[in-house]
């Protein structure tokens, strides 16, 4: 199956709740209560209220089903699971609240309910890209990681302060392979090869 021919909706088109973000912000402490807001292009597009217990995150929000003018109030718990980390501490996960799922996931996506991407049948945006586009994105990411711009017209960035030469050369080789894949794939798309 070729990824870019996939017709599933993508994760980018859904509102999401990331447990790692909630943990960094201290929202997973039992008794915490907070509101998450989504903003797209400077415009408020939605919000959700949540409160935390030791074993769950209770979500409360309003939703309007497709084709309906009436708002429905939603409120339900999302169970939390904790797993030990190798060097101490623990990692917290959502257990997908969709009926029959219960997958341990880091991100939930909003639809009628917040559930994992498998339950909403979502693909990642990168799964829809053609291979040469993925290669270009990877080459640009390496350039930006090294402190340069994402523009392929700019010179390749120099080594960052504190970086090992072996790491720099590995990234440069990875960039060059990705760039060659991009150029080769672009040539095929344009009918040049």
C-alpha cells in the first residue's frame, strides 16, 4: 500500500490533547482543573475543560454533531495508565476511551469523543506525502536542526558549537541522501527521468 494514496482524514485536521504537554504543564496532578484552548490562524476554534484525579482525566465540553444545529454536552473520564521508565520515574498514558479500544496512547483526537487515531481512522499527514516530499521535509529538518534555514537554496549550515564532528558528518550524510531522494523523485514526477 502506498501511503500518499490513503484517503483517511489526517491527525492535523483534528483537535488533539497530548499527555506529554499536560505533564510538562503540571496538569496531571490529582485535583488539577484547567481549560485547553485551540487557536488556528489567530482565531479561537474550540476549548475543553478538564479536571484530574489520580486515575483519570475528566473531559467536559460541548460538541455539535455533523448536520445538526444543536449543541450536546459531553463529560466523561479518560483513564490514565502509568509505566515505569528505565532510569526512574514514570510515564503517563491515556487509555483510549472508545468502546472496545483501551489502547495506551500519548495523544487523543477530538471527534464525537476524544479517542486514539486508530479509532478515528486517522493517518499522519506524512503518510499522505509522496516519498520525494518526505525526503525534502527530512533534509529541511536537518538544516534547521543545525541552525540554518529550511531553504535548500541556502548554503548547508556549519557545525554547531558543542557538536561532535562525527554527529555533524552523520547528519550531513543523511541530508545528502534525503536531498538525492528528493531530486530523483522530483525528476520522476516531472517526467525528466
